[in-house]
C-alpha cells in the first residue's frame, strides 16, 4: 500500500507530489510531478521495481516505459490492459477527471471492481465520492474530515464572481454531515437527570412520611398520657391507699352516694352497703357496712346500724351514717329479697365466683339439696342469687355474708344496661315504692353509671372494718372513709355505751358470735370474754355496781335470757356487765 503524502519530502528538495485519487481502501494516492510530462499509465497501487513511479524515491526520477499486462483487481480476478496509455489527469480543473477505479475516461477497458472482464464499450461513469483518511493532513495542509463524517462527492469550485477561490488552488471541499451523537448524549443526560430527580423526590417523600409518623406517634403518646393523668391512673400519682390513682385530693373529688338496705323477708336481718360513683376518678365502689357499726341516735345515745335500720327507718339511718362517716348520701334504696330476685331475673341472670355451697332454703329436709355450688364463674338465677346473698354458714361472721351480698350487687351491675333510659325501664319493671326523695329516673340513671364502670373493670368492693365495739379506727378512716367516701370518721364516744363482756359456756362455738351480733344490734359494746373450761346449764348476767343493775337487766332481755339470771357479782376488767352463756341460751335465728 502506498504511503501517505509526506510534507518533509518537499522541504528536502524532492520533486513535488500531486494527488491522483484514492484506492479501494480509502487511502490517498500521490505521484511525483516529473520535469517533463510523460505519457501516463494506469496507476498500480502495488507497483514493484520496473514501474515508472517509485513513491519512496528521494529524488526526481525519469519515467520509464512500461507495459502493464493486467490492471489491478481488488478480488484477484484479472483482465487484459489496453496498450493505450491513459490520458493525463489535471487535478486543478481539467475536463478529464481521474477515475480511481479504472482507466481514465476514454479507455476502452475500464476497471471492474468485481473482477469481471470488460466485454464491450466504455464503462459508464458514476458520481465519484471523496475518500479520506481520518486525522491525515492533505498536501495543502488542510485537516482531513473526522472519521464520523461520511464520504461524499467533491464540491464544485466556486466561481470568482461568487467570492470563492479559483479551482487552481487545489483545495477539496468536504461536506460535513450533522452528527447524531450529540443528540444521543443530550438525551442520556436528560434521562440521568430525570432519574436522579426521581430518586431525590422519593427520598423527600420517605422523609416526609417518617416525620409524619413520628408526629402522629408523639401525639398519640401525649394523648394517652394525658388521658391516664386525667383518669388518675398514672403510677405514682394515686392517693395513698386508694388504688384509684386520683390526682385530685380525696376531699375535692365529686361523688354520688346511695345507701342500699337488703331486707331478708324470709328470715330476720338486714344487710347494708353504700354504692359510690366517683365522677372525678371514674371509679365505682360498693362499701359494705357491718351491722355492728356504732351510730349516734337522735337523743345522743349510741346504737348500731342494724338497730337503726329497724327503729329509725331510712331517713334516720341515712343521717346517722352521714354523721359517722362524714359523707353525703343522696338517697336510700330499700331492696327486699323478692325485689332482688326479680332484678336478677330481669337482667338475665348473673355470673360470679361463689365461695360456698348454699343449700336450697325451700328443701323439705334441711341441707339435702345444694342450690348454689362453689366454684368459678357460676351462673345464678334470681332465686339462687338471693340464697347466696343472704347465706351465712355455721360459725361464720356477719361479714362473710355481707361480702356475698356485695358480690351479687356487682354481678347485677355488670349485667344491667349502661343506658339511663334502659336502666330506668328495668327499675320501673320492679314496681317498687321508693323512699323519697329517690325516684325511678334518679335510681335508673345512677345505676346506669355504675353499670358502665362495672363493665369497664373500674369497679370494686370494699368492706368497712370496725372495732369489736363498733367504732372506727384511724386506719379505717384513711383506707375507706377518706379515700373512697371522702369523709372523716366520727365514731360516737365509746363510754356512752354499756360495755358487755361475754364468756361462752354453752359448748357451741358459734354462740359467741351470735351473742355479739345481738348485743351490737342492741346498742351495747361487745367485749370478748373467751370460752369457759366447762359447760353450764344456766346462763348468768352479773353487774358490780348497783347503778348498772338496770343495764344488766336490759342485756339479759336483749339476749333472751330470763330475768332471774341477773345477779350482782364480779365482772371482767373494763366491762360494765359480764355474761356467762349456758345451755339455756337460745340465740335468735339468723
């Protein structure tokens, strides 16, 4: 293959070169201009020694005569060369242009690029495209076109009138086609920028969601803490011993209180409880009041809760409770056992945990049939609920029976409707005559509020502890009276009641407890005297001071003992009257 034009050759004094065309590989072909123009022959790019042109010669050469038997064939097929020499080619405007793919115009045997021999006639000319070599400077020093530019036909020389150069300057004009790569690059940059923006937008949205989630969680936490604080359920903020979590002082809390007296119409006896609705702390409580609770009568004398209920009625007992407990009771609800049975049936039975087997009170043989079984989650009908609420086993204290009554009341509240209108309808269905100022509507609305608390788990039952003489202790005042009722305990003076010491010599252990209840209900102060070593056939009531003789006679009457049992004698320390129970003692049925 011929070397490219070397400008250094001209600088060294070598003969000038001229461009004669391009071969099939796009390489330029030059030739040295001889001193005298010799007949031109067809250019052979692979010329060997003996040809008329040596492209590597360093000096002028004389053209040699040669005869080329075969023209160049790019694919190895030859054809015969006509003996006639090709006409000279003038690159600066000659009318006979050079044909790089065959002989000059007019040659009888044109060049066939596919190796087929010419058969006849002159080869038709095809519009010639300008070939080039990338990054190669031409003879005139002009840079070759870029590799991306496609070869095209040579531009026509501009006329002097049009302001162009004369064709004699030997310059070629190359047509530069628009480059499509720039648009691809722009598209790629736009795509990359859009994808980056989408990623940034996704990150911004994710950050916004996280911030919104944190804000929502913070608001929920603050709201939850605020609700717990308002409801008084935050740990460490509850009042001492109350268990309600009230942040407001106990005395400043608002409460609605109703006293309930359960009258056992089948047997003698009553059971009393306070229903408390603390509207400040949203806590409901049933406070059980023992019958031995000491109260002050209208004349200043001391009495018991049980005696007050029988003698003074609803109004008198309510006022006495207000005085002793320092609270304010809005009404009294007398609930006889038949009404309790109807109430349980109306709400659809109740479910409680029973702690004893209760016999059927209507059974012909006592203790032959069990009406209520001991166990967890026992379902009780109206009749079963009444039997359980009034049951007191042999040897049990009155407080055990009172606690069963409290269980039944809480079970009823859990089943009662929390809608005031529905609860009022249930109360009206009982057809009770309520003690003024309590009305059906007031009772229904009050019970509906407690029912809502009981269903929500904000309800409990508490027993008011009292001393053997029926008075309240300081601990009692803090745990129940102050924290639950918001009052202050004011027990009557213990010295105003007759103090009775009881010793059991009947041989029956339960007789002591039964005598205690009877004495407390009678307004006496009970003192435990223990159990005698042996049994006695007759009972004895003793007094030491003649001033106490009348009190001793009243004690004998209260216990059901004959008047002949009263006698003067030694009494126990701290007591005004001493009683020794014998076999003739017949306790009242309970």
